[in-house]
C-alpha cells in the first residue's frame, strides 16, 4: 500500500515538473504573449474589440506566432499535453482549420484559423464580434532550424534575386488556400497575414487576388524590401534621369537627331503606362482603393526599412497614411515604429508588434517601394505588341 502511495506521489511530482518546464518555456503564451489583451466576451456584442486597430494588430501577430510554434511543436515532437501553438489562438476564440505544408521538406509554413463558435458560446459570445474575420491565413517567416533552414533560405534568396516569390511551391499553396476560404466565407470576412518571408508571400498572394477583383484584408509584419532586382531598377532609373538631363543640355537640333522614332514610340508607351498611375485607372478591372494592405515596419530593420523611403512626391502628405497620388485613395497603410537604434533581431522580431509600449505612427509620406509594388494593379495593360515582344 505504502509503495503505491509513493509511486503516485512520484508520478504527481513528475507531472508538476513537466508542467513547470512548460510554464517556463520562453514561447509559452503567458510568458511572452501580450499582457493587456482580453479575450472576447459579452461586452464585444456592444463594442467590438476588433474595431480597435491595436487589438487587431496584436491578435493577428499572435496568430502568426502560432504558425512558428506549430512547426516547432512538430520538430520537437510535442504531444497534446505540452504543445505551445494552440494557446496563441484559443484565447481569442479561434480554432485550427488547416495547416499549410511545404511538400519539399514537410514543414508547416502557414495555417488557417477560423472563428470557433462553440468556444465563443461557452463564454456567452453568441455572435462573432464586428470586425473579427471568419478566417485568417497566417504565414510564418524564416525559421533557422535544421529541418527548415534549407527551404526557407531558398525562398529568401529567390526574393533577393528576383523580387518575386511566385516560383515557390508555397506561393501556389497559399494562393489556393486563400481562394478557398474567400469562396467559403466571402473575401470581406477573410484576412491574410505574414511576418518577414511570410509577409512577402502574403503581399504577393493578396496582390494576385486583387488583380482578380478579390480584395482580402492584408497585414504584413516586417515585409522584405531588399532585392537585387530592385537595386537594378534603381540603377536604371538613375541612368535614365542622367540621360534626360544630358539631352536637356544639348541643342534642339542634336536632340532631334538623337531621339528617333523608336524613342517616340517608347515615350508614348511610357506615358500611357504612367498616366493611369498618376491619375487613377479608367475602365480598368481593378477597383482602386478596395485593396489596402497594412504594413508594419521598423526603421532599424534593414530588411523592411526601405518601405519608409519617400517617393519624392509632396501631395497628400497632410494625410497621415501611405496614399497613392491618385484621387486621394489609399494604396496602403504604412505603420512605422521608431525606437532609435536597435539590434537587428529585436527590430525584425514579431514579438514587438504585441508589446504594450509600442511607439507606432502612421507614415506621413508616400512609400516609393509600395507604390512600385502596387503599380501594376492600377495601370493599363501594356499594348499587345509590347506584350508579344516580352514573351
């Protein structure tokens, strides 16, 4: 009898030790999660917390953190008793509906979280709070672990070289998943979000759907902004500017000889493409201003800080949002955090976006890089001859 009691006590102590280890885990929700964010309750029926931009940013950042932890739980073979990921979505009355898996290495790079009506009803939340999405597609960034580093870095280099992620298997999977939930719940009830590399995927997936007339709420944390392709574009733009300045210094007769019919054709095509960008699309398939991605960047993060570079225009600067110089419509909302000099890992980390003392401001200038990213949404398609030449 005494032996059985001793065994029970030993098992109880072992259980307490395991629970203590989990509680002390640095990624446990109660250890590193937000401090002053309440779970949905009956008060949300009167005044929804989701209408607070800070609350929404915090919860969505937690969902992305959950995706990181889904992959870590998988790699560390955690069981239902000690998994970390669910505690980052359960308090907000969401449930895991689907995981997005990279077939190349079997890693989890994204997840779809849906509103959990059953859990909400248990806390007397009889309807979904206004502003709360029915489904959220969250995408993680680079995870420097042995099982994921190869494919994550491969996609990082893909963006660095070409400023696009459309060649990645993850782009196709994420696009299909977002289309599916948008068809199921309606695009206005769906959100896509990502951090770092995941933000790069979220931007390009959201942009692709916007071209099809499907406008999904998009939130991008520390999106990548540095690429060799972008650098080459900048060099080309500067070279073109120098060439134009040089031509302006020549006599008019010399300009006529230098600028032949080809220049006129190129100039004509350039103006046709430029005019819609400056004055808004006419008779185009995309409703301007219907897709307004939210970008969250840190000035000390060299991966995303290029989004804070102004595009050189001064109009609409009084409006504290990143707007396109077209009819005053929003192109994107750019939120910038400035804490002075920070270490890279701190400035690029996801945890900063749910901290209590967040010195966050809306940008007061137009982002040159964001204008370039969104330009194809609001310009006329190129003439048929030009498209055939590019093929």
